[in-house]
């Protein structure tokens, strides 16, 4: 599903990623751990096409057999919208919209018909235990509910890969545990691949594989 080879990233003189090689299979749940500054979030952003590899002839990134380095900006935006989903530490919900409307936004960008989008969004919110929250705005939801709405939004376009950056970092222990179990339930139900950056060792250890980053490289 994801094949990354010799991934480098520089910010000026700062060499953040130092030749990362990575192969993730379809349906795997992968955790990436390491100290702050090890390069975890930078790697996630590059794998998620939110940032660019520092150019090198020997670097390559393939996701679902698409050569990311060869896509134009327009093609990349379309690929990201249709094939990738994102869950962040802070839910990033739009406060003026309801839970249902927030979930629908990526599918509206894809130009999916409204009736189809709303049906899919309601199915996801039902699956996540939020059938009674369709019309509630983020300020009317608990932290755990907000994050589950964000999960539904990430899933609405049936993406191949979900990228999660500290997804439970802003939740209490019970809500975090529920979210962790949810990821594996979603993988089993929908077959998505999950790549999760986390400091939560319990979540990291639940993954099919735990990758450890040290000083810009994967060491284990």
C-alpha cells in the first residue's frame, strides 16, 4: 500500500529525515514512536502528501501504486481527497457546522451527490455511536464525540489510508481507550490501512507493527 524509499527532508540547514525506507501493507495498523524531534510528524506529513520530499534522484514514494513524485499539484490534491484520510490531535472541526455537515465536507469537495454523501455520513455517525448527534455543533459535543466526528470525516470518501497524528493526545483515558479500539474495529470493518504517530505506548503496542524513529531514521 505504501512504499517509501530513501526519504529525506531538510528545512534549511536542519536535516530532519535522513533516508527513511518504509513498506506498509494493505490493511496494516502501523504505529510510529520516538522522542520529540525524531521526525515522526514530518514523516507522517510526507507520507500523507501534506509536505514534499527534499529532492533526491534516489527518493521515491508510492501509495496504492501511484507514484506521488510524478503527480501535479492538481492531481495530488485530488489523490489526497479521494484516497487519504487524516485524524489529528485537535479535531479541526469547523465550529459553524453541525456534526453531519462537518463529516460531509470532504465528499462535497469530491463532488459526490448530496443525497449519497449524507447517507454515507449518517451511516458512519451511526456506526460510531453518534446517531443522536447529527445536528449538534462541535461546541455541543464532548471531546471524545468531537474526535469520533473527525474520524467519520476522515472515512467519508472511503480512503485507502488513514493517517493519524497523536489522535488521542487531547482525550481523557477512557475516551482514548475507546478511540484506540475503534481504529482496529474500523480496520476490520472497512479494510483501511492506518499509520499512527503516537506517544501513547498502549496504542503503539496494539499496532500490527511498531516503528521506532531516532534522529530522522527508523531504527526498529
